[in-house]
C-alpha cells in the first residue's frame, strides 16, 4: 500500500477532492422542496387522501405513493393533519399547475 500511495498520492487526492466538490455542487444547486413543489393549506376534516384526489390530474403518483411522499417530505407521522397546517405536495410549480381551488 505504501508504494501505491507514494506513486499515486497526488492523483488519489485529486480524485477525492473532485468527488467532494461534485457532491457539494449538486447539494447546493438542488432546488429545495419549497422552491419546487406546491404548498397547500389544510382545511377542517381534509386528509392526505382527499388532497391526492383533488390534485390527481397534476401528478403521476399512485394514491399510496402520493401519501407516502407527503408524509416523508413534511415529516408527518400517520395521517394526522390539523386545519391551517401548510404542507408541500408533489405537484411541481410551473405556470400551468398553479391554480386556485375553492375552499370546502
């Protein structure tokens, strides 16, 4: 191992630093959930399943995948939502998806 390190130490260090720099760039340039996905306010009695059905034409996930995504991204344990909670849903923000829904 000593001969290998002595012979290629600069190349090994360069490769490791390049990988670390790439990881840092990917992390710093990635869009956050807030910048990429739609935010909705929960109404009294509303569930994640209701949201899935309300926005079914704006995402391509199954109901189970939708609910799992919302629970994971919003750090929700179980299906407990309170009126007034603001959560992110897997509907990407762009000009064609931003719409206003009438409140229930």
